[in-house]
C-alpha cells in the first residue's frame, strides 16, 4: 500500500483530518522513517513502515516532534524485551490474531508508553506510569479494520 492510501485509511478509520495525517507522514518521511518517492516510482510501504505511519498519525505531538515521537514508540519494550515496533509490525502483517485484542492505549505524555489490552491480559511497553497527561486509545474493532485495510490494500 502506498502512503497516500494508507493516510486515507488511518484518517477515515480514526476520524482524523486527512490533511493533518498527510502532514505528519510527510515529516516522518523527511526524517527517513518512511520511503521517499523518486520520480514516478512510488514504493509500497512495508509492514514496519505502515506501523510507523500509524504511530505518526495517532501519536500526534506536533509536526516538529514526529521523528522523535515515532522513534520513542519504536524503542518501547516489555519487561521481557519485546519491542513495540516489532509487535506493531507483526500486527499489521497479520501475524497476530486481532480477535482477542480489545484495544491499545498509547500514552503520548509525559513519557511514551503503550498498553495492549486483550481478553485476558495486558501487555505493557515502556515504563509504567501512574497517570498519563495525554493518551490516545484505539479500540480492537478499529484496529482490526485498519490492519485489514492495510493487508487488502483498501483505501
């Protein structure tokens, strides 16, 4: 899937402004986190790049902070060493069963953090925080819809 179509998927499924999503994705591209189109060649995004695009759009912490924010979420780990970027890439690729996922909570401030909520447990990435100044959540149904659209190339 190409960036433009992926931006539309994320904006439509999450109720975000597509122009804002495109601007955030452009900043991620300028930072080297997403591929650059050269001439008429417009590369399809890899699963990791789709995961980063999703993070750039959802964890909006200002246009100037896109690279720092995405890299911070990329580096988050569980106590067992599982990195959030690897988990999210596997989710986008369809290697994780999304039926059991009830939602994801992404803590943007004061420190990045992520919690995956399933039917039976929670998977924490990053340091535990008593309270988040700002967090964003994605329900399991919306997450399923986004990953299905990414996998099927729908926009």
